[in-house]
C-alpha cells in the first residue's frame, strides 16, 4: 500500500466526537416553532414559505404565456403556408393558361393547313 492510501485510510477511520459536542450543537438550534411566513400579512394556511408560492406562480404564468406564444407562432406559420399555397396556385393557373393558349394557337394553324403539306413546327 502506498503512503497516500495509508494516510487516507487513517484519516477516514471513525473517531468519537469531542466531549460536549452534542450540547454545543443543540444550544445553537432554535427552540419553539418557527414564525409562519405570510403573504401580505395573511397566513397561507399550507405551511409553505412565500417564496415557494411565488416560484409556483411564476412557473404557472410562464407555462400559460409559453402556450399562448406557441399557439400564436403556429397560427402565423399556418398563415404563411396558406399564402405560399395561394401563390403556387396563381403561378400554376397562369402557366396553365399560357400552355392552353399555345395549344389552341397550334390547333388553329393545323386546322388551316392543307392535307399532304408539311406542317409548320412551333417556334417554341
């Protein structure tokens, strides 16, 4: 066993407390009931310190406000998604109208061409 382990073992051995130690400790402990903490001069009735109630109130308020903010963020995200879908539909409708016009123009040219002649190719 090395010297460090030997010293550690000696230091960790159980020793009895010095005489009068328990009496000195008990003399420092306050006797009687601790005064009840109150909120605005009224006892809470649950034997809980005021700061515990304050912390609980802050936590509850934080959860409520957090939930409201989450709902607001979800609503805003939904509105943005709706606007994007509407924009996509407008773009798609415009593109479809352009394609229909080109197909209609091609059909008109083909109907005017004579049988047996070479048809014109679209420029686009």
